[in-house]
C-alpha cells in the first residue's frame, strides 16, 4: 500500500470513528428522550433500537447517496413528537412496561414506514420540490417548535423526569436547578462553540471536554460512580445488561401491543410524519449548498425512502441527510462514503459491547446534546431568520413556536397550516389580478375597418372596458376585482365589459360569486359582460354558479379578438344613421379617376381571393361583404389573423415588397372587391403620373395607419 493511500485510509477511518461517536451520542440522546418516565425501564432496548437505526442510516445513505460526501443520521425533527406520542401511548396502555414498550415500537414503526412511503411517492412522481410550496416562515415555525421541544426534553432528561411538562413555571418549580442547569450550560457552550469555531472536530472536542469536566466534578466533590448512579447523574444502571433485546412481529401483532393506544396517537403520528418529510426536503437542499453541487432531489427521496423502509422494519426512527455530519466529513476532507460506512460500525459495536459504557454517560451530556440541537433550531429560525424575513412574515415563526409550547405540537401544526393559507391569501391577494387595456385608439379587434368607422369607434372608446385577468381568482382577489368593476361602472356608463380569462388558471366559489355580482351589476346598469377565451373547466364552473349566457347580460366568446369584433359591430350598428347601407365610407378616400383601372369581382362565400405563397400581382379594395385573413401553419392548422370590412384595402404589402403572399384571404360572406393589378398601376404611372403619385400616397398612408395601430396595440399590451 502506498504512503498516500495509507494516509487516506487512516484519515477516513479516523473521520468515520468521530462521526460514529457523534451519531452514537445523538441516537442515545433521542432514545433517552423518547423512552422516559414510565418507559424508563425499557430504555436500554430503546437505545439499542435507535443505535441499530443509526447504523442502518449511516450505511445505506453512504452506499446510495447520489453525491460522495453526504452523511446520514437519525433525525431530530420527529423525535420530540415521538416523545409525546410515546408518553401518551404509555399512559393509555393498560399493561406493564413490556406492553408499553411494544406499543411505542409499533407506533414508531408506523411513523417511519409512512415517512418512507411518503418519500418514495414524492421521489417516484418527481415531487422533490414540494417543500417550496410551503411558506418559509411556516416551515421555520415548525422546526423552531421542535427545537423548543428538544430543548425542554433535554432539560427533563438531565433532571431525570418525564419531559412532558406544562408551562415554563412548572419547569422551574419541579426541577432542582443543580440538575438541569449544567445540561443547559453544556448545550449553550456547544452552540456557541459551533457558531464561533468553524472547525471539523469542535463537537467531538466539546463532548470530550464535557465528559472530563463531569469526571473532575465527581473527583472534587468526592462522589463515587455508585453515588452518581444513585443520585441519577448517570444514564445507568440499566435493568438489563444488553442494549438489544430481540422482539418479534408476532409480539407486535398479538396481545403484546395495545393497538387502541396506538390508534389514539394517530394525530401525533401524522404530525411526526409531516415534520420528518419537511425536514428531509430542506436538508436535501441544504446539502446541495453545503457541498456546492446539485443533487437529484427525487433520487435522494427514493433512496431515503428505501433507507426508512429498512430502518422502520427494525423499529427505528426516521433518518436522512445530516447537515452537521456532512459538514464534519467535508471539513475533514474525507470520502463521505468510506467515512459513513466506517461510522456505521460504531453504533453496532456500541450495541454489542457498550451497555456498561452507555450506562456511565452523564445525563447532563445527553441532555446537553438535546439542548444544543434544540437551541440550534431556535436560534436559526428565531434569531438568524429575523434579518432575512419581513416583520409580518417573521412574526409567524414565534406564533407557531408559542402555540407548540403552550398547546402542543398537533395544535401547532394546525395553526401553522392555517397561517400558511392566510399567508398565501395575503401575498397572492397583493398581486394585481386585473390588467386594464384601453379600447379604441390603442386596442381594437383584428378587423380592418374604413376610416369613418375607426373614428366612430375612437369616439365610443369609453363605452367598452377591457379587463385581462391573470392567475387564480379566489377569495383573496375576488373582492378587489368586484370593487374595481363597481368603481368603473360608477365613473362612466359602459356598453360592454370584456373580461379576458385566457390566463386564468381557475376560479374558486368566492370568485364565481364575485362574477355573479358583476352580472347583477351589469343588468342593473345596462351593460353587457363578455367573457373571452374561457377554458372549458372555468366556463363550467361559472355556468354551475349561475352565469349562463343570456341576452343582453352575459356572453361567452372564443377569444378576445372575437369579443371585441362583436362589441365593435354592435357599437357601429347603434351609431349608424338610419337607412345606412353598411358599406362604410372608405371609398371617399380613394384617389379620383381610378375607375378605368379597377376590375370589379363578385366572390361567393368561401372563395379564396389570395392564396398563401402566391406571387403578388394585385391589390384589392372591399366594396361590400367581408373577407377573413388566415395564416396556415406548417402542420396545416388555420389561424385567423384579420377580418377585412368594406372600404378597406388588402394585399398592398406583398405588392410593394414583391415577396410571396403570407396568408390566405377568403370571402367570409358573398362579397364584391375592386382589383387593381400591377399592370394597371404601371399603366397609370406611364399615362397619368400625378394620379399615380396620389395612388401611392394613399397606399403609403394606409400602411402608415396600420403600422401605427400595431404600435399602439403593442404598447397597450406591454403597459
């Protein structure tokens, strides 16, 4: 073996041993917290189960992780919830300690296996980014709340009592300060050390210093090991000499488990699953930042799901990526896979040979580790996050923590979910759902009309209001939409209210109710509501809510263009003088004396006047009827581009550029057009140059008007 390889092996084994020792301390701390009070006699078995789970987590994640360097651990997120579940289940169990132990194991298995199933589902269906849909302050409140429970549990462990306390006052009254103050101080020292000293071995070093300080304290006070045991300063003595006691699934499924007590804890178990899943999703993202690499979150979830299936079958608690241990491996510059596999041997060795050693661990160390983990979460979310969150959002974090501290984790979860909904509604409600587009000079339908009609429509611009809606119309935005429409109706009389729903993704019951009130307002005020580009699902929702198409009140059109065309047609019809023939007055602008050069053509309905791709050799003016301009896509789909009315010219652009025709022009109804060929224009230029110049000025003016219209529409849409 080369010197370099030997050095790498030594460093990897050393790092693995350090990581394994830290993991052993964490696993023991979590087990001591869960198996407290009535379950204390079953604590050795609980410690053994948690150590086996720790070994499995380290080994499987070292093997399966998508990136070298990731280290796994049994996780703290669900532990305080499981401690509450265990305490309550033991309280509701009618048998002795053995039955209470099996009941807690059964509940833990269900939690871990359900967590595993959730991971597998999220990973399989590629929902790894699901955590981003939960508001950051709400997640922070949950994690800070679990931090409070861990800190409180650590103090209770140090004082050798049941961690399920009521108030802070009881905290102080029930415990002798001399028992839990050292644990609190040790946890604070660990926290300060890890935040100030950015070194790989700071946690193991502080643990060793704590053990040495405790030993010195025993020597100074003349306290023997037996006296320390009798005074409940140590975890031991244990009732059994081993940390692993075989239990069978038969015992779980038969009379050994009080299933009524298990079912009684369903809310708490569901909360544990939720918190564990959220913790994992955030730790995967944190590992990416820590290792400066990209992880496939869906693959990581599938791997963690597999890990928790195996761990759950042994009765272990949920485990996944550990940011602290991953950082430790990174700072020691070791291969995470090798270090993780070596570390996995340490908990197993502790189970096999370390019962007597575990019994000598001071309670202040175990409790202090729990205090450290809890304080880390509290400081991270209550102190550090204050600098990066707006005050309104930040206050959600202490609100959830306070609820968890006073009312319990389940109530805290309910309050958190409620605040998530409220926060979403408030934030989304601030988004301007409505975008007004000015009708008339700036925005009209894609119908080419003669100048006289255009002037008429510009004069009637205030009679049409266009609203373009975006996103989801729900109770947080519906009220503002209704108020906006009401104010507009009061400001000036409308004839049409056009609501473009093309970008609306959905409408809730409050949104439907708001639209119904708009329809009632329209009926009372004498305007018509036109819903444009409504999806089939949204239209079905509106119709179920009583918004069916009705004469003069509500109408549905396929898109905004058709909606505006219909509004314009009705406005022009209402404004036309009695007896008008509807031809339009565009012909008054034609240069005089063109009749000899024009060819009148009658077009039956459906006649194709211009074919897309044809060579341009004529320009046309519509005398009567209506033409539609369609663009044919490469796959054969036909898209309406424009509609041409009497008095309007078509085909002039291609005639000037000489490029092939870009669209089909089809007679929508029986129509008459006047054709002016390229040959006629050339003859006019040769015979009557002044009239030819007038013709070119007229064509140029028409092009300029169309360009100006296009610019106005573009500006209106961007505004």
